C-alpha cells in the first residue's frame, strides 16, 4: 500500500488495521522519519476479533524512479487477458475487468466502438488478431466476443491450439459451442484442447442478458481462472 500526506492506493486488508497503519505512515512522513515497524495484535485493542497478529513495515520512499520501477515490475507480473471485441458487452466487460489486477488488452479493428477506455486498459485498434494472440505470454487468458462468428471461430481455434493459455472463453450459447466444437474437430484440433473452451461464459444460471449483468458474472469467472494459483482450486472448464 502506498500512502502520501493526503492520498493512498492499494490495501493491506482494510478495517481498523489499515486505518491505523495509514495514520502511522502519515505520522512518519510528518516527523521526517524513514522507517517504522509496527506489531499489531488483531484483537480487542483495535476492535477486531480475527485473532493472531500482524507486523507491518512502514518505509519512506525517497526516489521516485525506484517507485516507478517497482510499479512497472508489479504490472509486468500481472496475468494478461486479451479481450477481443468492443461491442456493448465488450465495453461493459472492459469497465468491469479494469478493476481486477490484470494486464487487460482490449482489441477491435473498429476505433469508434471503444468509447471511453478505462484507466490502465490497453486499447489496440487493429484487425491483426493473430499478432496480438501470438504476443500473449504463457499463462494468459483470451476472451472472445467479436461482431462476427467467423472471426470468433478463427481466434478461438488459434487460441485452443496453444497449450499454454489458462483461459479461453467465448460469448455464445450451448448451440454455438456445439457447432464450433464440430468445426474444430474437422480441422484436427485435439478434443482435449477443445474441452478447455469456456462457452457460455459467466454461466452461473442467471438468465438476465443485460451487458452489465453478463460482465459481472464473467468478471467473477475471470478472477477465479486467472487470479488463482496455477494448480489451485479453480474449477476446470
């Protein structure tokens, strides 16, 4: 968590613990000190009943370049998600997914469709989906909801051929999935790879098709798939 005299970003868990640590950090800044270590029992003294204790290290950062380098390293360590499509659901998803600790790359050939791009989202106006997919690092996710079923099939098929992606999702019905699966088998994509496709996406049994509702459930799905530890508790497709 980064704290200045009047602002803060990030979190150490919220509640009274975070509030007190923010106050301690601002006291350190006002006193001109460089470092303070606080050991805080999570009990009645701070009106919490969690149990245990926390040790918090508070340090002054003098060098802006060091801070920027640390921020860059943190960002590079984030999982990458490629979001193909800037239609009404794509726009709702971009707004919702922008709240997650992801490197979100939003791709569409139609510049006019993006509208307002959320902070820290990388909007790419390009039809070269192959180059974007090829550049995605291992462990990335791919979410496809373009205006064309043909384009959906091309992107999803190429994504499934890769065996190093953690998530491949496509908007659509179960009928669309069955038709795509049949087409993928005809071009010899292994069934094991086809089975990794998530379609329908955000399928939590809610029938509401408003973009914001779809985006909420898909965002929860993405958080489970991309932000859990590899080999952890995320459920298979």
